[in-house]
C-alpha cells in the first residue's frame, strides 16, 4: 500500500498536470472498490474546476470550486496514469477515467482496494475516513513533546505505535522500520518507555526518512509506480527494510557475530532492525 512518500509523489504529479483545470467528463467502468463509488459521483464532479490538489495522510484530495473534494486512496495496487487529450493504450483495470481541460487521469486498480468518492470540502474532518486521522509528520505543531505525550501511556511496541494513524498519519510499514533505524530505537521497546529526548530524536528520524523518500519518488516494492509509469527508487536506499541477514550501511557490527539485520513480525507486519545500532 502506498505510504506518505508515494502519495506525496502522486499528489505532486497531479498538481503539476491538472491543477486549475476543469473536469469535463467522468467515465466509471467499474464502481466496485473497497467502498463503492457513489452513483452520483460523476454528476457531482463533472463541470467543476480543480482549485487545489493536496495530501492528507495517505489520501489525495482534489478540491473543486463547487464545494466538493474528491477523496482518492490507492489501496494495495492502485495507480494513477496521466495522459494527454486521448486515452492511449487502455488496460483491463482502468476503472475510472477523468477527462480535464489539461489532460486525462486514469485510476487503474487491479485489486480494487482503493477508494474514490467525494465529500463537501468544509466537512472533510467529519468523513469517516478522517475522523481518527492524527497529525501530519510535517505539521509545524508536531514536536517531540507532542509525540512523547501521545506515547507515554501506550504499552505497545513503538513500531506498532508508529503504524497507528491516529497518532501520526502517513507512516506505514516500510518507513516505520526505516525511521526507527535512523533514530537508533529498537522496534520492540514499548512506546511508553521512550524518553522525551528519544521522542525528539525519533521525530527527527521520521522526517529525515520521509523527506529522502519523497525526493526519491517513493519506494517501489510491488505494484507502486509513479504517474509517469516509472518506479520510485528509495527502495535502493533502504537501510534495513527487507534486508534480513545483511549488514546495515552505517553500522560497525560484526555480521558474523550478529547475523546481520533481523526480521520479526509485530502486529502481523514484518519489522526489520539492526540489533547493534538500535537500543
């Protein structure tokens, strides 16, 4: 599933391609996604002008001048294709086609775990998808003290806490492992055990990893592709994720003694870490 850097990459591409354009046609070939696309979706968005394209958590929001916003989530396999004024090389799983005055957007989703719907812009905070959404990792009001206060009563592993979207949004499995490595914190430690100083360090690690990943266009592990069809390349910069048995890049550990990067399963998700650097 695309995490914050991948969604941010998609958002930036959409903004560059079709921001401030008019939606002139919407064709829905299949409306049966994780949540069924509303029957009146095409009617509500056709003819509207796109006023902004932004990201909230792992969602892209397309704000319209008629008071609605398109809510777009990419699920496990969803991808966006941006085309010119003609639909070229249509594929089997091109389920939604949105034609604008600046180009055509295609939502392709083989597994159909994504979401596309619309909701009044001023009431988005009350939509069920956002009611429990936590603070954005790059929000000015987020600091180590805020994180410390959110974690101090959490008797769960810190890795699991980072996946809780009600604490900080947008962080998924890949970037939780990478951020904990960056900050030198063991993923098995209980969240409530982190000191205020460690929370400041963890937040710094989260932001550093996410910023690098955004610059690299995200991580392509399975299905993710950027809207131009190219892969992200942050997977080539991973320090621990999916590198079991290898030596981490900036560690002085003896791999013959430690066995290299470890893999465990937490809350049903794979976690990767260095047993020497992370404490």
